[in-house]
C-alpha cells in the first residue's frame, strides 16, 4: 500500500508508480479545483493497482487514525503484510516481500 500525503501534482502522479502489482494507493493529499494529473493507465490497469481517495479529513482525523493503529485496535496486517525496517533507504524494493525481489 502506498499512502500519498503530499500536496503536489508530482506526489499524486508518483504514488501509483511506487505501488507493486496488485497494490493499493491511498491519495490523502489533494490539489486545487480544476487541477489535472497524468497517470499511466495501462500500468495501473494491467498492474491491477487499486486507487483510493479520502476527502474532508482534518488533522484530528489523522491523529485519531494514528492512535487507533498504534493502540492495536486496528489490525493492519491485511494492509501491510510485509514490514520494512524503520529508516530504510532502499527505495520501493525495500517494501516488497523477499519472494518478489
């Protein structure tokens, strides 16, 4: 899963490119009304990438979600089946399971 939380066009466009085959992208950031982005539609389609969007959230919602996850009330195993060590600088491949590398 890729969670995009930037505020720029480049951030929104990059998120699907970072997702692996069958992955999910959550666009948390947004752009001004009327803005357009470019996506590689065949890569998303044939890569079976699922795109999600969230809207009308605020900082309180973000921190509530963080607290629910960190407290263990929400099991994230289905979203993040492979854990990456904190501070990893190996790029997108660091998030793939060893079998996919």
